[in-house]
C-alpha cells in the first residue's frame, strides 16, 4: 500500500467518498467486502429496524427478498480465514452444551409429530435462513476492531458464526420426553449490513484502507491527528446516511451465508 496515500479519490462529497470505497476494496483484493457494499449502494433506501440486530430477532423467513442476502458470503471463503476456523472449533465444543440443549428443547416443542412419535428435526436441504429458526443451537461471535484488516474484516466486521443440529426427534409415548439423534451439524454466518450509528469506518485512500499505523502517520503528516481535525479520507456512518438522503439509495439488509455441513452421530436428551 502506498506510503504517502492520496485522499479518497480526492473526494469531498459524501456521495463521492462512499462510491469510491468499493473500488478501493477491489484494489486491495477485498472482493466480498466490495460486493456487499455495492449491493447496499445500489439498493433502494431502507433502514434496518434495530430488532433485527438483537439476539431475539424475528423469524428471518419473514424478511422480504430485497432485505436479505444469501448469495454473497460463502462458507468456503470464510473458512479460508483462521479467525473463522478458530470460531468453528469453539462452536463445536459448545454446540450441544447446557444452553444449547435448552434452546433445542424449545424448538422441539414446535415440531409436527407423526403417529410413531417421530419427527424430522431440520434437513440438510434447509437454507441457513430456515435452519436459523428451526434448529440453530449456539453461536460464536467472530471479528473485532483489533483484527487484521482483510476481506473478512471489511465484509463483516463482527458477525455471528452459528451452528444448527439436524436429525430425528423421538417423543416417548409414556412420559412425553424428547430425545434428538443428531446426524449433521451445519455451520453458517449471520450478520446485518447497515451504517446506522456514530461509528468511524476508517481512513480510506484511492488504493484502499490505511492500517492502524498508517492512519496515525498520515494524520500527523497532515497536522490533523485527533483533536486537530479529521483526515481527508475519513469516512463515518454519517457519510452513508447523507448518501441515502441525497440519492434515495442505500438499503440495509441481513446477511446469511450458505451452510457448511459436518457429519456427526450423537443423541441428546431434551427432557
């Protein structure tokens, strides 16, 4: 990356700043991050309600297609990053722990039972959106502000890596207790893509985002560090909000990846 970066395309307006970022992302090889931002830039203006960012978000199957993306983020891409692989290891250890079993128990109460007291518990044919509501058991937060700046950082920032357990549930005819034979575990990513709030999104040049050391050095060189002002390539959520106002574009959306499946075989007593 250039040691003496030029301001973001010499941009001054919010529109110029924002529209330049995907090009800078592609210059750095951040293809997934660029695809996600371009989807936001080209979608009709829509602000994602806060309820979709909470742990108790509504059924994702109720989201309109315009507010849901299941295409851009792929698990094959995500798993190439060590942060995701570490998250998956942690998730394997807790995908059937106490809190997970309690959640699966609540999900089992919604099953349609056959005359033989058996019911399918999800399917490998289900999408991440379907699994998230029917048989997701636990999650691990991946990503943070101190992470390496890479495509995963630019695309997702902090996201939920989730696991869903599928198999067959059995209900005892005598006491009503439910057991679940788990045959597969499905891993997927869920995130929200929005620019709501006061966050600073980094200092960008036409060649890409500055790393932490470059941000400080560039600010000092321009006499604009900290209380002295704002670097010319500085981008915040306010720029995206202004873009939305001026263009009528900028649609927030919820991200679901595809599902990475692993075979397993164990039985859970759900009580």
